C-alpha cells in the first residue's frame, strides 16, 4: 500500500474534495434548508446528535448568516512541504470565486474556480476554462471551511451523538454525520463540539471514495479549530457572526497550519466578482 507522506497540494486537494462532497445544487440546498428538521427522518439518527449540530451552527450566528450580502476570507496554509494562500469570495446572490496560490517543491502554482455572470470556470487564472455551472458553484461553496461549518445542518444528515472524547487538551462531544449528497453507505464524518460554548472544536473527514487517498491506511483527515472570534460587520445584525481564525489539518502524515489573515462580511460591492473577460466574450 502507498504510504509516502502526501504533499501539500494533495493534502489540501483531498480536504477540499471532501468538503465538495457535501455540496449539492443550489436548488437542492434551498429545498432541503426550507424543510423542517422532522420532515426527513433518518434511520439510526438520534435527536441528541441533531440538536448538538443545530446548537453549533447557532453558536456561529445561525440564521444571521443568511442576511449577509458578501463574504471574503484570506487563509495562509503552511506545512513542511509548501505554502498556499487561499482567497474565497462570495457576493449575493450567487457569485463565487476561489483563488489558490501555492509554492512547494521548487515551483509555484495558481488556480481559480468561480461562478459569475451565468458562467462557470476553473483552471489557471491566465487560461480559464468554462465548465459545467453546477460543478463550479459546488466547488466554490466548498472553498472555505467557515462556510462549511456554518452550514452543518444544511449539508449533513443522520446525526448521531457518540459520547465524549479528548481532542488535544479538551474534552469534547463527538457527533457523527453523513453528507446529504452522499450515498447511505458513504463514510461518516465526525464533528467535535465544545460542551460549554457549543463551538466546533474539530472535524474528521474521510477521503472521498474513488480517490487514491481513500486507499491509504491513514485515510482520515483531522482538523482542529482555534482562535474563535466575532467577525467585524458594518451592518450589524442582532446576532454576532463568529468564526475560527486558525486551524490545523493532519492528513497523510502531513501537518498543515492554517491561519485566516482576514475574514470579512458585507464589504464587497455588488458585481465585484466577474467572469473572465475571455469567457464573457465568447457568449
């Protein structure tokens, strides 16, 4: 079995792909989000696990996130094998842009994925390629871990409380769950919740099925979150928005340190995300 430690690009791509596996089309997300929790009972699920997940989302700001008009995060990720800067932007109602710049192994790489102006694209920023709009929108929604955490109750189902566990120096509650977009037999994710604050302390993410990482003995990626803070907001709502500003990823023998250099909401102007001019010209 292949056991060589993964490079930074592979580690981050694996975590990113696992996050993507929770995404669905915008129509499906809206439909599921509008259903009451009891409308879709799941065999084996328990009310305690679902309640803990809802409390974790509420601790981040809950429904207040639905009122934001824009979101932007800049994260710097470092490991022994390289460094990456990831910038994710969202402008309502449906424009997304994920930009990744990576240095490692003596070479630099840059790529982006986005959806705007009814056009979806991905690839090198200098040579963007049009892709299926649904795929690009889902990639963009999975591009930022804060976006994932604040929508746990929309992206996952079949929650099961699984007792307490020590995570680092903290005793946390453990809840397993399944992505709504995944098959019933798909590997389960695990979320760790701090009992006193109800903030997410960590995640365990199985490598997506069908990838080389899924065949590894150490196929699970573990993320631990820290430095939770309120996000400054010009148009303050009734509920503060909170996010972790640092986290670690341990995957495939590689430890990656991630720090958000900035997280901001309601700071981007409408229309500030545009599809590349070369693609708009082809319409």
